[in-house]
C-alpha cells in the first residue's frame, strides 16, 4: 500500500509540475466547445437521410440522366449535393446545359446573359432535409447554347400542352434576346403535401 | 523562299546545303565541295548533282510517260430525282443551337446528298407532294444576338436552294421538332405555324402569295395538326383536341372541342404523333396507343390499346425519345423504340425496337440494339415503298439503316449531325 501511495503522490506532483489549472480548464473548454459546434459543421448527412428513406441509390428510378458534368463533381462530394453534377437534387426536371458549368451557378446566370422572366417548374425532393421543394427552372438568354454539362432529367415533366411543366420550350422566348444559353434552378418554396 | 532540306541533313557544318545557288548564303555559292562526315571523302558537287538528277529521272520516268490530267470544270451538283429511300434528317445542333440544319441522306447509297440550313430551334416539314421543304426558324441580326426575325423558308427539294420566304411575327413556338410545329394543309393551299409566346395560337400562311393570312387564338391548346383542306387541331392541357375550321381566306369559320382522349395527369401522350393511314397515333408515356382518325370533319378516337403485355409492364418497358414511332402503312406495322424506365424516363431512347401489327395489336418482333453496338434510339422513321427501310437515329448521333421487314442492319452512318431528332421522308 505504501508503494501505491508513493506512486500516486509522484504522479500527482508530476502533473502539478507540468500543467497549470488554467491549461486544464482551457483544454476542457475546447472539448466542450467542439462538441457543441459539431452539428453545425458542413457534414454530409444525406447518406443518413437516404438510409432513413429506406432506399438509397439502388432504389432510385432509372432516369435518362446524362452526366456530362460528372467530371466537374468535386471528389468525395455526393453528386446529389454538387450543383455541377446532373445528379444535383434541384435538377430533377431540368433539360439543358447547367449554368453552373457555364460561368454561372445553380441559381445565377453566367455573365452577359439575362434570366428568362417566364419559366417552368418542378418539384424536387431534397434528400438532406427530406422536404419536397417547388423549383423554378429559368433559362439564361442572349448567347448561343453553352454546350457544357448537358443534363436531361425529366421527373414529373409534362409535354408542351402543360407548358408550366414543360422543359422542351425555349423559355427565353419572351426575352429581348431569345437565344438559349443554359438553365438554372431556383427554390421557390416548400411544396405543400 | 523555303529551303529544301532532305530528311537527315544537318543545317550547319560540312553538310550544309541548299539547292538554290542564287541565295546569298547558299553553300553552293560559298563552296563547291561538300565533305562526307564519316569517311571524309571529298566528292565534287557536280558529280553529286549528276547522280541525283539521274536518280530523279529514273524514278520519275513513269510519270513523265503518263498523259497529264485534263483541266477540270467547276460545277454545282444537282440532285437526281428522289426516291423513297431518301430521308431528311433534322439536326437540332443542340450544342450550338443557332446552327441547326437538315441533312438529306440516301438510305441506299449511304451518302449525304446535301443540306438545308435551319437556323435556331427550327420546325421542319415537307409539302404533301414532297417537292418543298419548309423550315420555320429564327435568326438573330448579329448571329447569336440582336433583332429577332422569325421566318418560314421554302426550299426547292430538287435544288436544295431557298426559293422564297415568309416573315412571321416573333411568336413562333421554339420547341423540340415535331410534325406539328409547322404543317401544310392537305391540298397545300395553307401552311400553319404554331405560335407560343407563351400564349398559344397559330399563324395561317398562304405559300403561293407569300403572305400571313391570319393568327388564330387556340385558348391554351398547342401545335398544329392539319387535316383536310382547312382544319387545324391543337392538343389541350385537359387531354382534348381543339379543332379550328378555316374559310377560303384562311380565317376562322368555326371551332369545336373534343372529349378528352387521354389523361394528362396519369399517362400523358407524347406530342409527336405517328402518321397513320387516316390520321395520327399518339403514344403515351406508359405505352398506350391512341389512334385518332382525322379524315372526318372532327377527330374520331379509336379504342386505345397497349404496347405492353403484363410481363412487359412488370419490367417497366415503355416508349421514349423524341420521334417515338413510325408506321409502315402498306405493311400495317408500327415500329417503336422501347426502353426500361420509370418516372421521368420518357425522353430516354429505345434499347430495342419493337414491331407491332396495327390491326391485331400483336407484337411481331423485338430488335435489340446492343448487339449492333448502337446507342439508345431517339428518333425513328420508315419508308413507305414496297422494299421499306427503317431509319433509327441514336443518342450518339448515328443513323442506322435497317431492312424494315427483317430487322437486318444494313448500315450505320456515324455522326450524322450533332443531335438528329427528327427524320422525315415524302
């Protein structure tokens, strides 16, 4: 027992010699702060969302998706989260060139082009928050077709006799410069069930 | 003047050499002898040139003996009379859409015969006699931008030259090519052009007088399905057909709306119709065939039938693409590109071509495309002669030519344009 007492006494004194109470508190504080911030970091949670869905990629319906933009997908990032991928969740009813590959972004037109004021809409499911969103697909107009990242997905898309759901029409038709360049997707709001 | 440097000769040192002795720095002018770098044997330039000349003479003797080629005359090719195996292939040129064009292709010789320019996002059709091509298109004053001009250009199919044009109001429907973007009346007296601004209407044109006669409001119904000498039907959001009748001056004299012949919510039809013996068949996303008889004053609807047996439905087979079917009227056969898909797959091309009997509605054959290394088929057309051939345009821009009776592949024309989405023949 005496030897044990000496061992603990030695380690305690050693600890006291090499650390201060302030550093101990600082380390503890870092740990507590890190734990609190962890849920706010940009962690990909879509895999959990898919697991919750009970589906996953294998259960997804086969769509006529062209993945010309797949090269632009950031390595390690899920395609459904990548605005430069045709698989990006907001592109579920797009048919055209992705403005994100043409100098713009998922919701902004490339420089020198003008957004179309009229548009078609789609309803896309966001696997991250499990909500359905109404998405407006505006064309960007005034230059000839971008020719990069063609994306042809048509979920719930309807023929031309349902124009508000049709992506075959050139929605630059009413612009001063009605030439078609590329397409963007803009969230309008959560779809009501 | 460029110097002649035989292969392997150095450009400096003792081998330096130029044939043109008049050049200021010519080694011929500077030196009369060259030195072989290996055995260092001096050779006279005169001897060397003599040997070279003899060698040249020996090798050129046969050419000297042959008669010279005759002078040529520059000409412009004219077309021979057409045949049923010629096909007009509309290339939408989607990657640079202001430069669409129509290729005329011979399904027997597999040669391109010529081209019709088609501008931006065009509609295209042929006159009932096949002698004229009409392109409804848009041009911008500065190529890709600037003032918009919508126009119909009439091409003489015997020369492929533009014969005349009619300028339109800037309302032309800019959409995928179908039979119904621009279409002639049965007697060629009128030409109809679909407008979408997005308000829907259509223009009535007089091709003989080069004039726009009228614009008819279609109350939200789209496209121009011609029938008879003076009727135009349009497809409505509700699944009905609006039919407008015109008077002799091209103005509306009456209109009627049909009952719904499909359910746009549950199973929409493709807007691309398939010409039949008395009208058009419209295929639905899920494989229903809606045949519409346009021979009467109002369209008549036959009982729909399905392309799919229960086993096919279980495997999610369905039609898809842009031009989703073709009927050989003498054979009474319907050809459809089919794929296995789901929600949103209606623009996916066929991995197989299925053949149906139009009377019995029985499937007669399945022609898989993978054994031919063909990509998905987006557009299909068949000739109407006694030895019919089937054309199939793929997602990889190839156009395949099949024997329409046996399904035997005869030819694959690689890269016939960029995005060949509509195939028309007289």
